[in-house]
C-alpha cells in the first residue's frame, strides 16, 4: 500500500506559482503522523514475553497506525485528507492527490502541498497563512517549521530536500535540487 504524495515536479510547479503570484509560504510538520490515525483494518500483534508481567506472550489488537506497518501511510493519508476536505473545506486535486487548495474570503485560493507529514501552504498574506496553519495544527499535533534564514524580504527554506530561496518583494524564487 502506498500513500499518495506530491511529486517533485508538482513541488517545483507549486513553489514557482507561489513566487509568480507573490504568495507567502508557510511550512509545517505533523508530529508522529501515523499514530494520529486510527486503523480500520483488524491488526493483531504478539507482544514480547519481556513486556508481560506473567512471562507469557500476549496478543493485542492495534487501534492506531504505527510506523513500519504497510497500511500506516495510506491510513494516515486518508485521515489527513478527509479532515482537510470534510471539516476545513479544502479541495483535493484529482490529478495530483498530494495537493490541495482552499478558497479564501477574498476570493483567492491558497494552495497546499502535502508529502506524507511535511506540508507547505501559500497564502496572499502572512496572517492568512498563519491562520490556515493554525487551523490544521489545532487538530493534528504538529509544528510550524521556520525558514532556515530570513534577511529582509529574502527567505531561505529547505522543503523535501529542495533548497528554496524566495524573495517575496521581487516575486522571485530559486530552487536548488542538489539534495533531492
């Protein structure tokens, strides 16, 4: 099983669109993402004898996804995308399932890119971007990922191994894919 994630070409197009439209980027990470999703499948695990007080092996049913289970990535993706779409009003891109967008009060759209538990969204201003991130992080335990450096209007960040240099005022972006 796999979890739909945004492809690198989509990430580059996403970042380029943000620069061209002069959007403000916000990056955030969901902590222990898999554990925040509940399993629909019935999965039983045998615990080691060392974990038992009576020295016997016990079998328990998992309720939440764990890292290392084959179903965990897709279970997390279903949980996260369902919440975004059903509760917060985001629209999922059919052709690129790792990308979403949400219509804002001013009529513009805020795009968001999701790669498992790493997310970046773009909004027309900083307060709108911060509000959208807060709305998601109020439900899922996570953290805002600050830029690596900020000098004036120049922001440098690392996203999915891409080194991104973004100048909001000039609407320019330089993407270095040396790590990716």
